[in-house]
């Protein structure tokens, strides 16, 4: 049964915003007291957060689909809908978040580090929030915006100071078990270690972590054996330690050739060439192993390696090795730049940034792309003429109509707002005026106005008649 997973594909969906409410306040002796529709609640986010108690991505391997809750719709009486609850997903320290194309979205290192994988949708405004001096009683509300949906890949890269690399059964698990309190599975057959093991070592005043990376074999960087699955765990380590078996029973192997093969795999994987290295000749408790270690040590030192002869079984040479590693780790930590305080970077928009683009496509369609117009379209109830007019107002104020004319659009041309797979398409009719001007006193309800005196109504009718007679001559359209 699988107990360790370090790579999963996760399908996350944020909550959608609740719809706004179109409502009119009513009470005794005041049946039409004005708009009182509340706003819809915000949809919940999907948030990844580093949790030190989590060491594997196993939970997401079994349940890869995760969704936050939706916001509640608004209600009458100016009652806003409840916000959706955020979905917090704990991940191990060292998790890298990738998109479907392999681009890095976030590198999550350090307890409490968080990343919003999917943003919840905005709640729609109720008609109370949409009311204005010109639109006193809106008969519509805005719809909630759907939440984001993403397919992401989570990769775990072990956060450790030292990585032990080498052939299967070279003694890496035995070594980490005696250097630290870790208790990995140990046996005398290849591929005993199927998951990275992590241990904590204290040497003097230096405390560091050491990782036992599963055995590498020739071709690991191309996917052979288990190496490719776990080479990523070497990436974050500051120091690489080659564990060479001096008592191998395989006649075609020896410490020098093992070292050359593992070095070639690390080179092929990339990004590991400049890491400090150290060589450990293990199993010197075996007589032949001790002789072989003394034989190859001069050659290894001639290559520039620091070499240590140890025995995990007999606990020989371990103190010298642990303090030498502590020295390298201290140097590596001192060389790293100090973390600066969090800075807020402000990137103001360009003065000529309209917030949208208009592109003429080959089939004669003009496509409008931009965060605002696309969101406004998603918030519009197209079954409500007043809501459509309000959308026309917003697009006109943003400058969409002027941009369409500059792009060469003519009356009757098709205009699409949004991406190809989810766009609203309509036939464009240039107006050069806002939707409110086209529809007259849209949003104003005569029921909220004081009645005109009879004399005023007669004067208004006479003025309308005189204007009509001037236009039509002897024909009276009021007869």
C-alpha cells in the first residue's frame, strides 16, 4: 500500500460568488419604500499552506478534486449573503506548485507559507447598492462571479541540508540511522528504501538535517529505476555526500566507477554541478572493504574530494564525518544572503492602459478581452433588459465603443466579449451614447415620484401637441 507520494495532480475549484438580490422594501402604509436588495457573498478561496506536520501528498493522491464553498445570495431587507468558507489544504515544506505546462507558480518553503491556488468569485451587488440619483429603483441585481478553476501539479522536494546519494544497498539508510534518530527500513537487498528518509543531526552547536535519497542506478536521469522519481529531492540540499560501497559483491562494480556513474546522472539531471561534495567509503568493518578503501582513497583525494572511511555497523569514523558535515553546512549558511524584510512592491498601471483590448479576428469578429468587461458580462442577467442597459452603460464609460470604432467595427459586425470557449457574442450597433440615454429614464419608477397637479399635466399635454403640430402640419397625431 502506498504511504508516500511526492507528486500529484490536483484539481481545485474556488467557490462562486452569490447573486445579488433585487427587492423593494414594503411595510404598512409604505408599500414601496425603495430598493433593499442585499449583496451576494464572496466565494471561498482554495489556499495551500505549509504545515510542518505533513510529510507526504498522499491525501491528494486519493482525493485530487477539491472545491471551496459558494457564497450565499443576498436577501431583501439589505441582508448580504454569507461569504463562502475558504478551503485550506496543508502541504509539506518544500512543495512546488506547477501549472499544466510545467511553469512554476509557487515554491513553498517555510512553515506557514501560503498560496491561493484558486480565487473565489465576487458576490453580485444587490439593487440597493446599484441605486443612484438617476437610477432610483433598479429592477435588477448583478449575478455572482464564478470561482476560478485550476489543474495544478504539486511536487515535493525535500528540504534538507545534506543528501546521501549512491547505489542501492550502499549503506545510506544504515548511515542515517546511526547519525540521527531516524529509523528507516534496512535490509540487504536492492531498493530497500522506496521513500526519502529525513533525520536531524547535532554536531557541536550546529544542527542540520540529512536526507537518505533512494538508490540511483545508471539511466536514472532518463527515468530508469527509482532515481528520476527522487532526484528532485536532491535539489534543495546544500551538500551532496557520495556513499560508496567498499564491500560490494558485484564483480563489475568498484567505488571509483560507482562514483563516476552517479556523478554523470547528477550532471544529466542538471543544476547540481556546483554543490559541495564529500565521499564516504562505507563498510570498512569488512576486511576486504577496509583494503579497498585504502586502495581507492588516494585517487579520490587527487580528484579534490574530502574522503572519510566509516562503518555504520561498527560506528567507526562517524564523529569525524558529522563534524565535517557541520562545518560545510555552516559555511553554506553563512554564504547565503540574509533574508530581507518583506517589501511591498507597487506597480502602477501605465497612463494609457485602458484595462482591455480589442482585436479584429479573421472571420470579421471583434473580440474584447479584459478583466473588467469579462467580469461585467458574467455578472449580467441577459433576461433583464434593464440589466443589459446597465452593462451598456459600463462598457461605454470604459471606452469599449470608442475602441471598437477605432478598430474598424461597423454597424452589424459581431462583437465577442470573453475567451473563445466562453464568450458572449452580439451584433454591434454604435450609439455614441450611454445605455441610460438610449432607454430614457431607465431605472426610475414613477411610483416613487409625487403626482403632478392637473394643471401641470394639461400644460405638458398642450406643449406636446404644439410640438407635434409643428412637425406633422395639419395632421394631429393625438386625435
